[in-house]
């Protein structure tokens, strides 16, 4: 598998983008797998938070039903659970940041998908220091393009850019 991924255009472009040279390609292939795992976990976290938002259900009930009906590997489940519980634990703080940096938008007017993508990304930006902010923002924008409306990617990018600058300045 490493050989197939190693020679793909995506990995080579990613290696170039990150400033790695050719001897880092095996590392980049591992990073590509890791990014795919994290992407799926972020998508699962989004689905869980969306279900809780729309159904006004308790997280534990929704999560139990979700994990029973979805095939997900242990590392993905672990990261998704970390995101979901982190967002729920710090919801007030996250929503305050979103309200502050989403100019001309109230949280109550935001689409539930966009709002939950933003919540996950803000949690990562503020509380997951091991994840580079550029990765968090890029992942959120790509997920917004996939699950949101036509303008969701730009909307999410603009707000997260503002939050990211605030987080960097406060460090």
C-alpha cells in the first residue's frame, strides 16, 4: 500500500507544499493515511453534533445509536469522541468566540451544519495545540464544502481565520 500511495500526485504535492523533500515521502504517505483517519473522525463528530442539535436529544443516547450503526475504526472513534465531548464541554466558550468573530451573523441564524463545523474547528484551534491551525482550517473548509451550501466553505474560512488570529495573539 505504501508504494501505491507514495507515488500518487496528492502525496507528492503535499510533500512539496509542506516543504519536505523526496526522502520524506514515506512519512508523507503515513501522514496521508493519518489525515484520512482524522477526516473521517471529524465527519463522524459533525454527524453526531448535528443529530444532537436537530433532535434535541441527549448526547449519550445519540452516540450509542450512532456507534452501533456505523463502522468506524478505533482511532477514528477515539478522535471523534474527543471532538464531540470537547465541543459539548466547552460549548459556551466556543459559542462566545463564534459570536464575537462572526460579524453580522448570530449563532441562531447559522445553518446547523456550518455552526457545528465551526464548533469542532474552534475546539481544535483553542484546545488541541498538537494540530496545526492551517490543518484545522483546511479540514473544516473541505468538510463545509462537502456537507454545507455553496457558500459554506468561504463562510467557515472567514470566521476561522479570525478566530485563528485571536488564538495566535493570545498565546
